C-alpha cells in the first residue's frame, strides 16, 4: 500500500505562531473549496451547488455549512459512543477472567472457553481504538487488552491460580476479591503479590531519605503530579519540533518513502541519535507520563495504595548492555505474561530439558516475537498498515543482538586469565568502568540502528503521532516553554531528587 502523501500547504504559517497539522489540513480544505467555488461546482450531500441554491433563498445557507455541521455532530456522537464502548469492553475484559479465576477450579473447562471470549473482546477493542486513533492513549488501551489475553493464558491455564491463592488480607468481600483478582490481569508486574516480577524497580530513594518506607499519600501525589506536568511540557516541545522538522522535510523532499541504508558516517550518527532520542527518550517519557497520571487517579480515588505504584522504568545508569537495557531499564509490563506463554510453548510442545541453553534462547526469541506482533497491532491503531510496520523486524532482531553479546562475553572470559569462582562473581557484580562504557556504546549502536525499521514508518506519518491533546507551546511560545522545562528540571532535581 502506498504511503500517504503529506498535505500540500497553500497557506504559510505566520512568524512566531504554532502551526500544526490541523491548521494545515484546514487550509487545504478551504483552498480546495475556494477553487471549486470559482469553477461553480461546490456540491454538498444534498445536491446543492454554490451557484445554484434552492428556490427558497431565505432558508438557504452555504452548502459547506450544512456539511461541516453535520460532520461535526456525527463525529462527536461517534467518538463518544466509541469511548463508552471501549470503556465497557475494558471493564468486561478484566472482569471475566477475574471472576473465572475466583469461581472455577484450576483445571476447569470453563477456563479454556474464556480465552476465545477474551480474544474476541480484544479484536473488537482494537477496532474501536483504531477508529478513535491515532493517539498514544488509544495505543495504550490496545496494549492493555492484549496484555490481559496473555495474562489470562498465564493465570488461568499455564500457571493456574484460584481464589485460595489470593491475599485474604487485601481482598475483603466479594467485590473486593473480584477487583483484586482483576488487578492480577491488568497489572502484570505483580507488585505486592507473590508473583512480583524480577527486577521490578523499587520506590525512589527520595522517600527513604525522608524517613518513610512506604510513600506518604500527600507527598507521593505532589511528587507524581509535579513530574507529570514537567513531562507534559517536554512532550509538547518534542511534538512541536517533530512537526516542524516533518514540514521542512516534506517541503524540501528530504525524506524518501523507504528506508535508505547507503548513508555517510555523519548521517549514520545522526540517524542513531535521532532513533535513540525518539524511541528511548521520548517513548520513555511518554509511557512514564501516562503511568504517573494513572497512578495519581487511582491513588486519589483510593483504588490503590502508594505502595502499589512503584516506578515503571529502572535507572538509566543501570544500562551497560542490551541485556540490562531490556531486563533492568525498560518497563516490564509484558515480561511475565509473554515469558510464561513462551516457556509453555518451549517446554510442552518442544519437550526440551529445563535450563538448557537452547530452551533459554528459544524462550527469548518467542518473547520478542510475541512482543513484535503486539506492537504491529499498536502500529495499526496508529494508522500504520501491517505490511508497512517494522515492529516485527525490530523485535525479532533483539534476540540476535543478545546472542552476539553473550558470544562476545564468553569469548572474553575464555581469553582472560584463569580466575577463581569468587573473582568471577565479583566481576559480574562490579564491572570495570571501561567495560560498562563499551557495553553502553554497543547497546546504543544496536538499538539505534535496528530501530530504524520500527520508527521510520512513524516518521513518515508525524500527523499520527500526537503526543499531547493540548499544546501549551501554541499558547505561551516555544522559548517560554523551553525555559519552564529547564527551570522545572532543576526544581525536580533539587526538591524531589528525581533520578534519570
């Protein structure tokens, strides 16, 4: 399928004003309507043209007024209906496996019947999300639906749990038990449960230095809201810059429709830095922003305690290889459900002995394969056709990078002088700084190169990558918001001891 053409701009943005895609599209529509009006062939859905109004002139309005009014009302009605439907689907999607977990034995046949129902609800939800999209909120909703499917496979069939496995102190009453059970499917990290994932980030040391083990509610909310406001402004700046760059690239036709690999060394450096900034800086801020806003809402409503809302990402200082990037720094929202399904397929279908190297890499490959398929669906919500999405290729290459990394590590250990087991353990826990720097450069180079397939279709569609619903930059100006971001960063660092 050919890539969509960026709208030709017949109007120029005024100096110092915010020029967004909606303004460009409006200018195009107005220009085209004016051209048709000059030719006398502006026709609305009722068959009226601009040069032939109906006989009753007193009741005549410009045909486009009726068309725009009807379209606006229908759009608002349709959007509201879709939002209500997707909320209903989400509540249903989380409730069905939660009730089945509580009401059925671990080997009940009903558990198998729940999976097709869950898949159908997800299919319907992705369709509705694609109608509401593009937009990261709808992508995140689609991700939640897909996660529940994998977690249902995990908790209902592969590693079955029932009502006896729930924490009786937390879940009091029937409704409370259903809600707690539903959280097992919607919160796959398993915080404050016996199934908490490995390497889940702890609460910031800021709270411990204030003399509290669990974050106090008031202090937690103030800190979360302050960080979320700063993140919103940063996302607004990045969105404005990305749109301006896209307009310039379209104007000068510097962005080809397919990925180009015959680049100079300087162009490669620019591409890698651009991919890392867009994919692993902006994406981290964007995902983390929604997580913080969600935690503020749930804590304010009393649905969760502050101890249930640890950070989503680990520290960037922990990244010194591809493995530490995926296992310690990046969010672990998909780790438990995808790993359980992948391990089941490997052990049950292939029958490999446990703890074998082949099984380990097979599980890793399947995890990234499923993750790639999930992100293809998210691209679809963002308006990127399946055949143009590069998500599958990017995630499928991740295990290859990990294998290369492991081979280099084994080769290095074999060439190093013979060391005792205590020395080997000490080396694993405290690597020399030069090894960490070299490993970080390797991870950045691999991710920055292979992510080209994933991010390039998104670069071709900047109009689909709205990061914020309302632009503060358009109201206050780019320089003012930039200053606010700089001042806010200093305040967050000094007052709330925010870590990178």
